[in-house]
């Protein structure tokens, strides 16, 4: 991404604006991800799992009309 940030020549302004956004996003994500990924993992790990207390009705055999 650094070549996009340092681009020169025809279309350099478009490349520089795209490159600076991508480069900045990568830098920010590098420092934010080690904080938020474990945080979300711990929040999801504490979430109680649904219990299946209600048993499903037993399946009935098919009648000969529907075979």
C-alpha cells in the first residue's frame, strides 16, 4: 500500500487518496484488533447457550395414502 501513498505521475491524486485511506485503515486495525477480538470472544463465551427443554414431537409413520 505504500507505493499507492507515494504515487507520482498521471492519476497520482486518486492513487494517493485511495492508498492513504487503505494504509491508515491497516494501521488502525493493527492496534485495535488485539483489544476488540478478545473482548468480543469473552462476551460471546459468557453468553448462555439455549437449552432444548421442549422435546420435539415424535415422528409419525407415513400413511399409505401419501406413499
